[in-house]
C-alpha cells in the first residue's frame, strides 16, 4: 500500500509539473488552471479508485467514503496551511469563482443530507437527482473559474521553454496512464486491508483511499503556498473537491441499480456532517477581512477531520 501510494504521489506531482508549464507559457487564468486543469490532474486517483470500487469490486461504500474523505482531508490540509501564511494570504487577490464553488459544494452537501434522510431520494429518467445536481453545478463552476483572472501569472522562465508542447503532452499522457493503473491497484489493496483489519468500507475508503488519493493535492498545494501563488492553490483544493463529487456522480451513472449514495456506514454519515461544516467555514476564510476570524475558522475546519476520526 505504501509503495503504491508513493508512486501515485510521484506521478501526480510530475503531471502537476507539466500543467504548471501551461501557467508559465499561456495566458489562461490562474483560477481556471488551478480549479479545473490542476484539480482534474491531481484528482485522477479519486476518479479511478472510485470507479474501481463500484465496478470491479462492487463496494459503493468504499467509493463514497473515498470521495467524502478526500474532500474533508483537502479542506483540513488547506486550513492547516493558511495560518502559517496568513499575512500573504490575507493580502492575496483571490478569484471570486472560488467562493462560488464553496456555495455550490454546500448545495450539493445539503442535497446529499436530504438524500440520506430519505427526503430527496428520487430519480429522473433513471438518474439520481443528486447526480443530476452535481453535473449541473460542476458545469457552472467551470464557467465561473474560466471567467476569473485572480492574481497575475508569474513570468515564464527558461525551464518552461525547454520542452515543446508535444513533449509536454506525451509526458503528461504517460504519467496519467501510470496514475490510472496504480489507482486501480490501490483500490484492491484497500479492500484487502479493510477485510483483514475488519474495517467498514466507509472508514477504509476515507483513510486508506481518501488520504492516499489526496496526497497529490497536498504536494501541489504546499508547493504553491511556498511560492505564494495562493490563487491557484485555493483553486486546486476547491476545484478538486467539486471534481471529486463529479467523480461520485460518474461512478453512480456506471453503477446501474446499485448506486453509490450508500449511507449505511456511520463513518460515511460522519464524513457528510463534518464535511458540510468544514466547507461552510471556508466562506469566512475566503471572504472575511479579519485575520482572527480566518485563523479561528481554519482551526475549527481542521478539527472537523480529527472529529471525524474520533467520533464512532
């Protein structure tokens, strides 16, 4: 498991580097690069581990635990980083599109809570209403992020011009294939771990899949914070979170009658509750001008992940 997870992180970091070359050589907005392109690349493990969990081994609880666990872990990691860079982060001009994504995420979480309670649990043309909502809101998020500029790009450097567009594309494709194969392998390994340790599918998905598949987001976000590119860093996390939910609805579409919205595991319910709270806390983190408010919300958001692990 450790070897496979390490290789996923390595290849995801390489894929992120190739996306970073686009930032240095094009005029695409930072919000679009972070929220759409980079988040899609670093979310490839979630995509293929979730599909494998549903299609290959028939464990929808593993899938939803993976997605909700990854999203909560991403927010906790971002909440941990912000206080260490609070001075620069508070002055950064973040894209308005990021706040819209947070609102979209909260709507999705609210509908999933209603789905769990049996209040909103119906299908339209055989497709779960939650899945249709996620598809619509992800399309809207692409529109918002593509139209935002945020911080200015950094000046292209010599390293960015060493590779041609064709070379970047070929290397990106090769790393992506590696990520896909390793992610599928990780799903089987996690299922084996869950069986041997008598873990529920939700807990195994959240810890062994959720954390491991979030490591690419962690490495890329830490690197972006170190160079003080806060706009793309935030876009990477919020974009990854809504992309992960898109993965959930893709898994639901290909799972046929089984579906992925399985809330029978108490740990999945905890993920949904604490994930909703942590997501809501990022509204003041992004919008408030008060440093103390930002730091307080970051601490609570980070504590949500610890609470999920502690609460049975």
